[in-house]
C-alpha cells in the first residue's frame, strides 16, 4: 500500500483496515473477527522513523521506492506463509471442535 494516495494516505488507510478487522463478523453471528490482511507499505521515505511509524499504524512490512520486484515478491511470500499458517491452524482447530461436537452429540 502506497503511503501517498490521492484520497487517503496509506497510514490512515491501514489503521482503518485494522479497525475493520477488529470488529466482529456478522456472518458468524459475531463469534469471529476478520482474519488479518497482510499489508506491505511502499514509500520513498523509508528511514527508520518512517518504518516504525508504518509498523505502528498496522503495516506488516515496508519497502522503499524504487523497489526491485524480486525483493517485493520475497516479502509477499514471507507474509503469506505466516498468514496461511495462522489461518490454517485456526481452521484445523475449528474442524477439530466440530468433530468433537459430533462425537459428543
């Protein structure tokens, strides 16, 4: 996500995304929150202070412009690997719970 966008800057946008993720999901009857969406910030100002600000706002990583596509792909893969593990573990726990309910009921 670029930091400098025309309607809303990237830091504000990622904060709003994180707020949305923290809300209960109505389709689950309010039992679950939304899964965390991986966000990589893209900026020409990638000094340590700006990176810290981006991470505090909710970004998962930051790349500076101009970036190399292989570097960006590597960071995307790393984030998605963690995202899939997190989601996969939750899904397995839910399935195990359902199986346990079937065995009990």
